[in-house]
C-alpha cells in the first residue's frame, strides 16, 4: 500500500508580486523595475485582491508551480492528465521493473475486511502474473525492457505511480474549482486539497479564494450539486488555520 505525498518543489519567485506587476504594467507609464521598487506588500495585497474580485485572470498565467506527487493510483493520474494546460513527467512502467508494485486501496474497501481480503489477493495475483510473464518473455528471447513493457498490461488501475506536474496559476484555479468539489472522485479530490495547501503557503493572496465554485460563490453543478457547500468551506478554513 502507498501513502499520498505532495511536495511543491519549485515555483515562480514572489508569485503574488509577479502577478501584481504584470497586471499593473498594462496601465502604467513606468517599467516593471521601477514599479517593483515602489510596490509594498500592502499594495500587492490590495491590488491583487481587487484583480481577483474582478475575475481578471490572464496576468495569473505568469506564475507557475511544480509539484512532486507520489502515492497516487494510475486511475487518479489518468484523471489528472486530462487537465491539458500543464506539463507532466510520470514514472514509466516500460523502463522501471516493478518487482513489487505499490497500490492504492479505496477507503470503502479498506474499511471492509472481506472486500479488503479479496482486493489484496487480486493485487498479489497481478504481481505474481507479472513476474511470471517477465521471466517467460526473457526466456523466450525478449530483452528485459521488451518483457516489462508487455507484462505491465496485467497491472490494475490501483497500481501506484509517481509524477511531476507543472501548472500555471490560472490552470490551478480551474483544477481546484473542479477537483476540490465534493462531487470529484475521492482520490483526486485529496490530491487537489494537498496541492491547494502548498499553493496557499507560497502565494497566500493569489490562492486566497481558490477552491470549488461553492467556496467562491454559488455551485456551478446545477441539479447535480451535492448541496453541502459547508463541507468544502470548513475544510479550506481549517487548512488556512493550520498554515
């Protein structure tokens, strides 16, 4: 079994200030360097808060954030890469031989001993079948790389993966709106909240209002709304208290 880990390994320096300067430049007769020297933290907070309230998000694209993510399933990473305005580098099952693969257990199965036993047995079978196929393919004249890239097809969606993700802040706004929602699948929702926490630590003004649509105002899910906005609001408020 594997545990979800999210680490912000790089980001644009002073992201709040960078976005403020980029936006102010559109209306200023002075250059960025002179503007930077005069801009105080209070001015950044005031201007950026105003910018976000107006929904002017194009300057937000000037900042980017890179995350190292471990302990997510292939099922989760398949959802993650649907966010196309991003860059991804994922651990390859073609080049990395998984002699003992890690896997994710959904909470509903983890909490039921009978289901968990069935689940773990399925994971053990997948590992055993993978090992057998790799050995047989090599014995039949295939290279190890050829063997593992074909044998990997037996691995389940539960198989753990590692991935590095880079998104600009505007893409992250969209990601958090959709994936922090209570209607999002549980695993990518947990990932989104851990990423949001990292962003709030590094750019507190920029990500102050980030979260699902119900946190920012009204739910966009219409008739499919979970009708429980307090869940997301309470979670984000608790997160901010701990930062």
